[in-house]
C-alpha cells in the first residue's frame, strides 16, 4: 500500500500540475479522457487485464503470489509486487490528478497569485512556491484517509494477485464468522486510519 501510494503521488501530482498549467489544451483533454477511463475501470478488471497481457501473454511479470524480500537478491520480491502496485495505484492516480488540477486552477485565480505576478515573481516560483503548496492541502488530507483505508481495504487486489494480506484476513473472518479475528483486523485498520489522520493534520 505504501509503495502504491508513492507511485500514485509521483504520477498524479505532475499530471495534475501540467493539466492545470495548460487548461483546455490538447494535452489537458487527452489527460482528462485517460483519467476518466482509469477512474471508471474496476480494479479487478484492470488487474486481470494486466495479468493476462503482462504476465501470461508476454511473461514480463510473474502470474501472482508473493516472494519474501531478500537483501542478496531483491528482484524476485520486486517483480512480484510491481504489477499489483501499479494496478492499485491506477484508480488513485486518476482521482488525485483531477483533484490536483482543479485545486491548482482554483488557486491560480486567487488575488494573491495575481499580486505575486504583478510584483514580477517568476512563473515557476509562483506555481511551486505559492500556488501548489496551497492547493495540496486537501490532497494531503485525502491521502491520510486513503493510505489508511487501503491497508485494510485492498481485498480485490489481494484476491487477483494471490496475496494474503489484511483484506484476505477480513474476508476470511467474515465468511467463517470469526468475531475475534474480525475485531482484531478492524482495530488495526482503524488505528492506522486515526494515525494517518493525525499525521495528515
């Protein structure tokens, strides 16, 4: 979940910034269409497509499962996780790119941005020092919620790629009516959610 979060932040924020800097351009429209497609693709469908094309038809990645991390050769661990990371990050890339674009466009229309331009500050400094910092506040808040819920809520991704994680624990506890296990998994997830909210605040 953490590395999927790094991927979605590393992709979505630059995409959102580039779209906001050139609104209604061809690049912005193409990005909007791609974001809407990514947002409407169910995780299980995109995961199965990724497995079919990138693990079965063209065997770049393994078909599933998990490989323990080894310091001498970390590649097996990495190769088993890169595809699930990307699949898990896809939906959030779409959401965060749209949010970044909309927030930055709104911030660029503020009076203090016009004042900064009138003072002669460079466009780069205005965007990155003033506008982007202000527009990322709601994204930081949302990120705190999403990363915490993702740890316990990646049930579909775990099922598609054959992992045993918190989502699988939840599913097994519900199907077998194991109340103690369900309470423990819920406690861990809510603790992560509260902790992530505190960090975000």
